[in-house]
């Protein structure tokens, strides 16, 4: 007799299968993430919990507990008591930003002021250092002042080595660069001002710009730079293209290079294998001791220059000086720049230029027109440092705006 094998089968209840299916679906869903807002106040304490009713004292403490996606809300008032958060061989970093994805923003309706005048200058000073590799950090709505330089070659309000965005941030009355993008940095500045930043020695005077973009590409939009001791905007030694859009430069007269927009060039530094081409559009440059817009010995095409206005710049309103190539540093009048719809008044309109008609058309100096004060609603350049609107946008001015019926219509930034 042949025996047949039998096996015991266990049937799971239907509700068990439904539970397993539900658990599987939940496991596949993304985990919910909730952003947190931490608060900082001049009257706070780093022993507090960081809530609105129990705020921290310092941004350094807030960063230590914050994570990507969080916001640090900064109450109004003047912050002037700091400890050094980090350093390297050359710099003391008062705030050392080492975490990505955090927003540091002024509390709604209030203006925080960071005054760094008490910081030692045993080394160069960076009020804020955004470390290499950091991404997605945002700074919004506050003021930086008093950053010292001492006998150092330069200091910086913001030393950016990672990626950062700035919105309605002002740097003024420092002995330091305002916004300094360097090393592996990138990012943007929107509705930012940098003014009265003046070095204290011949070395630091010549190294103190309003805005500096010296790395992987920065976009400047609706920004202003005035009365800084070197240049308004400087992008020497950039490895990627920078954009200047609706930006103003005014009154660089404090002893340094004194250009409004220095766009290009590498000095004695190494030139990248692909020389970047920058964009300068709808910008205004006035009353600077050197050039209004300057190609700065670029070993190739420096920029596309479109709808810019230059007024009374002592070294020439537009200077398109280039070099022959990355391997030949001989200076030549620019042959590769692209210039359309630009406007110049008072002083030399353009110099160091040998551009073809295709590259240089419909500018005030290439058209059969005469430019005079009667073409403008105002020639009062002091309007350029008027206060911004409450939403941070550029002030409404009449300087260099064309009058109705001018034959310069379509030229310039207004």
C-alpha cells in the first residue's frame, strides 16, 4: 500500500493580508519632513530652546541645532558680541556656516544689524564664512557693518566658498569686501547693496570691492555698489560666467582701481581652458574714477554688453581692452566683445575697441545722433544712492531716464 504525503495548510485571515498590504504601501511612501523655525535675539541666550518666546543669542548656536530646510529667524537690533567660530591659516571666521539648506532671515518687519567692529585683526576677518561644499543657504534682510581689516591685505563681510543666495542684504561702512565669492563658490545676490567699504592701508584699499565674483558663476540682479575703495563689481579670475542684470555702480573714488564694473581678466593667474563669457545688461555706471564698464584684459571675449548706461566715468565709459589669447598676454583693442543698445554721456564714450559693425551696433556712439543733457530727465547722479522701496526694490529715479521723444529711445538701461 502506497502512502500519500499530506501537508497542513494554514490559511491567513483576509484582514491579515490587508494589514500587510497597507504596511507595504506605507513603507514605500516618502517620510514626512517638517521644517522648524529657530529664533535669535539680542536679548536671547544660547541656553534657551530657540523658540520665539525663548530665543537663542547667536547664529552659531542656531546653526548647531538646525537642519536642512529649517529657518533661523533673526530679530531686529544690533548684534555686536561674538566669539570666533572657526579659522584657517589666514582668516578668523566669526560665523562659520558649515551646514547646507538653512535660511537665515530677518524677522518680518525688523532689521538685524551685525556690527563686527570689536573683532580682532590678528588674522583677516570674515564676518560670515560659507564653507566649501555647503549648498542651498540663503541670507535675507539684514545689515553687516564694521568689519575691520587692520594691517591685513583684506577682510570680507561674506566669504563664500560654497553656494549661497543673498536677498536684501546690505554691507556698508566696513574696511572689508562686501560679498566675496571665491574658491568653489556660486550663487546669487538680489536687491543687495554694498557701499562705503574702504580699506585702511594701501594694500587693503586696493582689495576692497563692493561685490566680487571669482569662481564658478554668480548672478547679480538689482544690486547697487557705491563708494567702495576698489571696484564696484569685480570678477577677475572667474572660472564660469557671471551675470550682471539691472545693477548700479556709482562714485568709486576712494583710491583703488575705481572701476564700476570690472568684467573679466586674470592678472598673472592661470586662465581656464574655456574662458567664460559674462553677461552685462541693463546696468548703470556713473561718476567712477576709472572705467564705467571694463573688459579688463580678458584673453578672449569678456562679455555681451546690452542696454547699459554709462555717465561721466573718468577713465572712459566703456573700455573693451582684451588680450590676444590665454597664451599671449599682449594687450589689444577688443575685437570679440558684443555691444548693442548701450548709451554713454560725458567723457569718452568707448576706448580700446576694434569691433566689427556686427558686434557693435545701435549704440549711442555708433548712431547718427548727438547726446546732450536735454535727452535726459535728470543728470543728477546722487539719486543712485536714494533709499530703496519698502519691498527692497531699487528706488525710483529720474537720473539718465530719457525724455519723451528723445532720438536715443531704445538705448541704455531705462
